[in-house]
């Protein structure tokens, strides 16, 4: 986590320095530290986030009579026969939510003077809700994949890639449509 923070810090500051021709300052470092601490706190809540996500996914999947079941103890999991799909910390959605927060912060940081702050906050809340729904969708897709293929190596391959593709696709679409709405026009 610290290495990720350090990389983000250096990446964001290099963009800001290029934009404003200035060096790092204490205020910027503090803002990134606050973001880092918030993402760490989010990771501490992974079990709660996983349980709520799994509950919602299980509720939706139960409508389709799939034969899948969800268990919450000892670990949040989707079960189908002998196959148990455990939801751990990285699978709970906290990484996707944290990266999405970092992207939001990145856009705010780069264009702070040109961003409509109230609109930014409104769309950020909507975006965070959407990224959480992507987490629920990811769990549902993994569960359905388990149901269809029931082979551990196929499931591992799908599991390793689906999250990245869903989160990346959502983030690109979100920022493509939202960014023009939160930027002040030239005459404002």
C-alpha cells in the first residue's frame, strides 16, 4: 500500500509540476497523505463491504434459481457443490473503489480551478455508487461463471481478469461522460 501511495504521489506531482512549473509543496503532500489514509481505512472495512456486496449479489442470483448459495462465516463466500469462491480483501471491491477515488482526486487535483466543485461532489457520489455496483456485478458474474464451468483453472483465469476489465470500462465511460459536465466553460 505504501508503495502504491508513493507511486501515485510521484505521478500526480509530476503532472502538477509540468502544468504549473513548480516544485512539490507541503499542502499537496498533505492532501495525498489524507487520500492515502482514507484508502487504508477503506481497506480495513473490506469484510463489511464484502458481506453487503455478497448479500446483494446473492439476493439477485436467488431470483434466477441458480443453486448457488452464499455464506458469511467464516469467510464471505459463494458456494456451488464442492466449489467455494471466497471473497477476500482484494476481491471485496476496496481496491477498485480506492483506485476510483484516486482517479477522482487526480482530476480534481489537475483542474482544481476549472472544476465546478458542487457538480464534482455530486458526480463523485454517483460514481462511487456505480463502482460499488460494479463490485456486486463482478461477484454475480464470478458466481455464474462457477456455475457454468465448474473448473478451477478456468475460474481462476476469469477471476483474475474480470475485475480489471469491469472497473476500467466503468471508469473510462464514467469520466468520458462526466468530465465535460464538471468543467467550467471558457466564458464562466
